[in-house]
């Protein structure tokens, strides 16, 4: 062969794998910045997280906060007490719905009556890894966040690892179920997603912060008539799970498991440290926060979530009977509305405690990179993530850490208000047929 260089080729016919490897090598300097490589970077980080969790469990001391109380509470149920007003642990009465009781009863038996804490830590490490898989799948479907941000999501948060494997709170279990529900919604499995969502609520009530966004999505996708069965399913699951306790003392169960007026202790607050304690405890202050929460949700529903030209009452109609033909919700629309609904609730919470960080931690990068402020450069977004992390890791909280947290929340909220609406999906099947008929 005359003096040429023979280039190596992939054996057999040209393959997509060879092309992908070649493209990856050519763009290796962009792997951390192009959302197309989310799956690759997330996979590497997920396997790295296995080692990190093992190291944390083995090397960092476990701190007892609520695990023993959880075990005492479910032990009371195991011993035959179904009156919620009689169930309590070291840290106070049982204040979580019935789903919590069943899940932690299973953990009670698996961990030898709650004594084998090390095994419990490894179980929560599994919960953590499952949660990451579900979160990464959401980011891979939406492809909004550059992959380098996932290093902060995985490796840079001591607080999140602590909540999962060093504290064994119930909050991570509820959020794991919630992210599974979000994945089901993205895939169009709305009924099963509602079932998982209701199960998440039954573990801890914070998941109810996603409810306004979910209601909006259900009405957008199905209209009022077809939404009612899905809401009924959510209610039926709560009724079924709580049935043994409702039969014993219905008022006691409802007051304890779904108590929205419960007073929080000022010494644990992360977000309102700069207020005087009397104002923090004031019912009027709580009413102002609730009003601001509902008003903000209403404004987002009317101006940011609803399509231009579509009346809010149109959502009550069947999709094929609306003035503007209904369009299929995209994964981006579903995730943005759900995450924003939850974030608005976090902004106006009466109090945030340290374990509550997991309520929105994994949604923050998506919200920041969904904002509509063009001048909010990548560096500023990362700085906001860092400030939020610093605020949640300042113990005890200070006037400055609480104020910084509110400033970051305000910036994110304003950027979401200014964000362009996510691109709509294809029109529904009926509209497609009509367009095809016109073309013919």
C-alpha cells in the first residue's frame, strides 16, 4: 500500500456506538458543560456516591435524633395501640400519617427492633442512591442543567448525606416516593403517579407543597371530570392506610397526622432567625405567610403556568372542548410546575428545620437554570447554590445565614417569574387528525 496511513475503523458496518465514542472524544472538553452528556456524568457520579456513602457510614459518627423515637412510636402500634393520641417517642407524640407507620414498622423488623442502626444506615444509603437515580432521570429528560452542576448535587452537600445516612429521618423516604411519582408523571402514567404521590404524603405532610402544581397539571391534562377519579384515588389511599387508626380514634388520628397548625420551636429555625421570638410564634405572622403563599401560587397559576389566551375556567373543561386546542404536557412543563409549586411553599414556610433541606435540595439546580434572567450567569447560579448550602450548614442559624437564605430564595423566585414558558408538546391526537385531513 503506497505510503499511506491506514486508519482504524470499527469492525463491521458503521455503528452508532463508534460515532458516539468519536463525538465524545472530539467534545471531551465540553462534557461537563453540554446537557447532552447528563447521563454520562450522572452515571459516573452515581457510582462514586456508592463509595462516598460507605465511607460516611464507616468513618463519620452516627448522631441519634429521631430514629429511636420512630422505633418507639411504631413499637406502640405493634403492641396493639391504634389510638394516635397514645403513640409517642422520646421526642414527642407521633405526628406523621399512617404510611410512615407501615414503612418504619418494616424497618423496625429489618433492623432487629431498631437496634441494628448500622444496617439502618445502609438501607438509607440505598434510599439515597435510588433518589439520585430518579433525580438524574428527571434532569436527563429535561436537559436544562449543565452536568458539572451535579458535582455540587452529589459531592458537595454534607447536610444531605447527613440527613440520609447519619440521621435516618423520614423526610428522605417521602422525597424518594415523590421523585418516583414525578418520573411516572413525565412518562404519562398519571394514575399510578397519583398513587405514589399519595403514598409520599402518607409518610410526611411536606409533600403536600407539590399539590397545587399537581392539581394544575391534572386539570390541564384531563379537565375537571377526568381529574376527580385521580383525586379520589389519592384520598382513598389515605383512607385505606389510616383505616385502623380512624376506626380507633378518628379525631385523634386526623389532628395528629394532619396537624397544619403545629407550633415550631424558635431555636431550631433555619429561615427566621433574624425575627424576634414573639413575632416568630405569632399566629398573625403565620396568617400573613399563608396569605402570601396562596397569593404567589395564584399569580403563578394565572400568569406563568397557564397558556396565553387561555382562561383559568378553561382548565375545567374537557381538553378537546377548549377554545385553544389542548397540547400534551412536556416533561419540562411537568417538572417546572411541580418544582415551582414546592419551592413557593418553601419560601413561605413558618419554619424550616435542618432536615427539611431535602424537601427541595435536588430541585434547586433545575429551578436556577430554568430562570428567565439572562444576566444570571453560570457563576452566579453556582454562588447561589453555595450560599444556600452554607445557610443550611450554619448551626445554629444566625441572623445573617437566615437573611442570606431568603435573599437566595427571592432571586430564584423572581427569575422563575421572568422565565419564558416551556415549549409546548405536540397537539393532541384529535388535532393531528384534523390537520392531516386538511392537508389531504
